[in-house]
C-alpha cells in the first residue's frame, strides 16, 4: 500500500527552477564550502547557497574568492551570494556569479559583522532604504537570472523595517526573500522572531523563506505556523548534524520522522566529509578544517568532551582519520550491547 503524504509546503518556482522541497541550507562563511554543501545535499535540501562573497574581493580576483564560488556540476539549484553597497562592484560581482554557473544571485543585506557593516554593507544597508533599492535595481537590471535577497528584520528593535524592505525588494525585481528573524543589534543572541518573518510574508507576493533557530522538524512546522513562510532555511543546527535537514524535510513534506542514524551511518558521513575536505582544499588545509568540523559531529555522543579535546592534539591526516573512526565506530559496541551510545539530537 502506498503511503499518503500531505506536504505542508508545496514549493515554488524561481525562474525555470522548482524549489522543491522548499528547504535551503543557510550560507555560513567559513563553513558552507563545497565539501559541506556536498554532504548536506544528501539530506533532502532543495537549494544551496555559497558563503558570502564580498564584491570588492571579486574585483581583486584572488584564488580564495574563486574557490568560494566553485560549484559541483550537479549542484542545482544553487545561489552564489554576494555582498557590497557600491553598485558598480556589486553588479560586477553579480555578473561574475553568473559566469561561475550560479542559478540565482543572492544579495546579502543581513551580515552583522563589524568589518562588513563599517563599509555600509550587509545589515548596515537596512538603515538606508534608498541604497537598498538602488543596489537591487542595478543587479536585477544587469543579470538575466533571478536575483534573491537575504535580510535581517532591521538594524535594531527601534528601527525594524522588514515590511518596508520586503516591499522595496519586490518592487525592484527581487524574486525570493529570505528573512533571518533577528535585528542586527541582536547578532545571534535572543530568539529569532518568526512573527517578524510573517510581517514580510504578509507584505509581498514573492516567496519568503524563514530563517533563524530551526533545530528540528517540530521547530520548522512552528515557524511555518507563526510566519506563513513559503520555505525554510537552516544554518547552525546543521553543523555536525546534517540529519537535521532530513528531519525538516520529512516534517515539511508530511513524511514520517526519519530514524536516528546508527554509528556506521554517522561515521560514513564524517569520513566522507573529511575526504571531500581533503579533495577540495588539499590535505594540509583539510587537516586544519577537520579540527572544527569533526568535533561538531561528536556533540551529544558518549565521551564527546574527551574526544573533542583529544582530537585537537592530533595533527597528522591519517591519524586524524583513525582517531575519528575509532571514536565514532566505538558506538557500534554500545548499540550491539543494547547500550545506546549515539544520541544525535535529530
Ligand atoms: C558562522 C556563520 C557564518 C555565517 N555566514 C553567513 C553568510 O556568509 N551569509 C549570510 O547570508 N548569512 C550568514 N550567516 C547567517 C546564517 O545564514 C543564518 O542567517 C543564521 O545563522 C540564522 O540561522 P540559524 O539559526 O538556522 O543558524 C552566518 C552565520 C554563522 C553562524
């Protein structure tokens, strides 16, 4: 008998692409490189976004910037995210993104980092609605692919302008809006306001993606209920736990809750992630990056604290693989004896 499913979110069209499921991996600088996105694509997402690429960095044309825009041949639909407030440089960066195979160009007006804000880019642009309109208009007119926008709800609680920005975005040709439900002043503290995401949704007819504090299928459904958003974007909770994407995917598609991964499945993903990092960045750099990524996977597992500190003392690539393998597969023993070692928070 085939199972009847009722999708909570139907998905939507963006240019010639179906965003289905309407579930995106959030762009995260220093994290969502090609290897990370490759891993996450196994878990039912409908859209990936590169890390933010500063338009001035594109102008300098360094190797590192080129690598940030590298996409897998079958990675589609995918956005390249750009940032900046000088129309000339932002337009050049958008055209460069098209040349690099982006399906969409995403403009960042949410980054709260001081270095970015000081140049009146990222979330600082929300304080100048005229500038927001000019930059969007210039990019939309320059490229022939859909342009999307990612914002916060405003600069601070006194100057929230999420509805105004949503209107400006739609009026100037933005085809999809992502709202992180925090102001710049909040940085990453406090709770994301899913109701504020709802204000943007009610203001426009373009698809609105809700973002902020999604940690499982239940929180995704609650965000949809509170905001009426058309799609979900998940960021920090995916670090070391891509199974969360599977959970959110199942929830929004009306599918049964997936099983927790067993020890072998966790190790397979950790191992594959390590190999992708080495393949993409080279072993020397991968060896540094795994010190960040691999300990994240141990969160919630037996002996995680000890593993995290001991893993930081291993520098040789093969030893890093062996140490991680021994740790993650040690949970098989506990599974066989009925003592559940894995407690991945999915
Ligand atoms: C380390 C880190 C880097 C980030 N880099 C970017 C970025 O490059 N572009 C962007 O639009 N947002 C960036 N963000 C914000 C996330 O995309 C997302 O909006 C935010 O983390 C809230 O979602 P979450 O609660 O699901 O993590 C970053 C967040 C973190 C934690």
